[in-house]
């Protein structure tokens, strides 16, 4: 790492994914922040249910499951464990973890570990909190109303304004994040749009899902959302490899880039459609089956966290369906 001034996209790319970068550490992201995957096994069970449903739509008993930004394989491990209970008994699953870090020791041998998504897969591609870690340029409007790239110093996160935003980045801002005036900032989501379009293109049939912090065009935050996380706490974003660097995702722009068949809903809505509601068990169960009541109450608490307003329940779920000719069962 050096003290040179660079655009935020380049600086974050090195800090997160370069040699010694945050996402290449052995500790992994779970040591620094808690996602839905870590909050409850109910999340993996819901993804397992979605995988079974996707296999049914494809009319196949052999289905692919791709986890983009797989961390240390926690989601895939949970899905494979949940499949029999979620109707996946007898379903053959080819599981792919897409992650730049080295394969963890002791990972289920059924999980293939790859640095890039496999191409031509049929099934479910799932990206949980992946797009927010695709580095993007940051822009700020100067006192004269000109949108300029924000440059950052690696050593301490200090910033200064660089050249005016131009080309495809300027077009993206005009369409998706118009300036709110001098001093306002924006994260230019074009690299995320392209990353999502590439991910969707890896599917020859099935469903692609991106789950993330997000905002829509009519509610963009005037000063952006770029921040850092370390050891479970929010910290100033310094691109020195010591912390996660993240910003909310313009999921509406990603949806447009991914092609037809896109829908956006909240995690609360998506999980309820997959049977995760957070409703408390009836009190009558406490007398008829006390142990069952305690288990159901604990499960309801976990479900409530996953679907909470103002928390994980407000995450956006972008679903992109990729149509493919039906194939015989057992392909």
C-alpha cells in the first residue's frame, strides 16, 4: 500500500481483493460483520426451498447452485444440510462457491471452489451481499456544479476532487443518480451493473438472485453511503486492506442491466413467500408440547431478525429469471 492518490474504484479493488486484501484474509468476512447467512440457519433453509422450486420449474432432478461471494462456504453448507427437510431429498445438486480466498479446510467435498462463476449452469445463482463489495467510482459535485471523481489516499482515507466525470460514468449518473447540487456525492454503479449482467449471463436457465443494501432512483442518499466495517463496527472507509469497504447498491440500475424478467422486493417479502414469517407460535403449544414451543419460539425470533423493518428485512432482493427450454427429469 502507498500514499498515492487514486480513484475509489481502483483503491477499493486493491484494498479488498489485491495481495493481502481484506477478502483474501484467512479470517474471512464473518469475523467482521454479520449477514443473514450468519444470523440464522433459516436463511439457508429458505434458499434451499428456492432451489427446490427452481429445479421444479426447470423440470430437472439435477440442478446447479452458485454462491457468488461465498465467504467461507457458510451458505452452501447450510443449503446442502437443509435440502432433505426442504423437499430436496433425491435432488442432485452441483454446488459452486465463487470466492477469491483460498478454499477453507474441512469444507464439504461436494462444494466446488472457484475464482470465477461457471458458465452455462442451470439452476439458482445466489449473490448475498456481493454487489455492495464490487468497487465503484465515487463522484462529488464541486462548487461550480461539475461532477468530479473523488480521489482517496490509501494511508489514511483522505480525499480530494479529481477530473470531471465523463463518458459512460457521466451517462450513468444522468440516468440513475442525478446530482443534488454542490457538495452532493454519488457512487457510480456502472461496474455493478456490468458485474450483475455478467453473472446473469452465466445461467443458461433458472434464477439469479442478488440480496443487498439498496436504494432506488427517487431515494438516493445525497451524500452517498460509502463506509467501512471492522470487527463488527462501522469505521471510516480507509482503503488500506484493514477493513471492509461497502456502499449501498442501486438495484434498479442492476435490474435494468440484467435484462428482462427482473423483480425487486424486500427481504421481508421474499422470505415470507418462502415460509419465513417471524410469527410467534400459539400459546396452546406451550402446554401441549413445551419443548416444541421453546424450539418454535427460538425459530420465530430468528425469523423476526431476518425480516425486521429497519434491519435485514429491508434488504432488497433482485430476482432475474432466465428462461430455457425444458429438459427431461434426471438430466
